[in-house]
C-alpha cells in the first residue's frame, strides 16, 4: 500500500507541471481575449452603424471600449456587453490583471497607429463599416515580461477592413523607439 502511494506521488510530481499553461499558451490566450474584445467593438460599430472606441490603458494593464458616435441612445451598452469590471454601463473593461489565473502575468505593452509613420496610439476607433477611423493599420503588443528573455505577441488590426489577427508568440517586441 505504501509502495502504491509512493508510485502515485512520483507520477503526480512528474505530471503536475504539465497542467500549468506554458508562457506561450498564456500569451496566446491573452492575445485571443484582446482580439475578441476588438472584434466585438468592431461588430457593434457595424451593427449599430456608429463608432466605437477601444482605449488602451497601459499603466492599468487594461483596455476598455465604449460608444463614441453621435447617437447618445447607443452610449449605454447592452447588459450582456458590460463585463464585471465596470459599474458604468457605458464602458466595457477588459482588465488583464484580473485574468492572471488563466493568462499569468501578461502585460499590455502599448499600441501604435501605422499611417505614413508609426506612432503610439492611446486608442483605436471602429467606424460604421468596421474600418479604423484614423489609421491604415494598428498593432497592439502584449508581453509576459519574463527576464532575461521576454516573449511578445502582436494583435494587428487592418485599417480598411477592421479585421483582427493575432501574430506569433516570439522574442520580437515593438520597436524600442516607439515606447521609450
């Protein structure tokens, strides 16, 4: 009996680490969550024929979106669109820090607009056709921040279609000059 428990303990000790998501899986999961929020803001813009703005709060490690169009009747989001992190029915908040059980210590690095040149972006805005209002492309970066070799993932928004794609998880972060 004791031998059986010892064998079981050894098997659990070996198998237990495989139950924990890897850095790659955590970054990928976080990027998919952010991409889903961007898709939903875009879908609202198309569905309600208006504009919806996604704001990047890098110090707070979160993003939120809200109606930014001219029709005040659309300012209050439908009940199913308001996440638990917001007491305000006019904004939907995605706090990455509150999801650490699933995505680990993933951090929002920043976002950039790409027109004639790249520049940091505090927000992106989807218009009634689903396109971005002011950029040809926007990119958002997330990192796991692990030292000495942090990993990054980018989320790219096509400015014309509003299509959102998650890039690969790798060592390539944003250009150092973009976020000094």
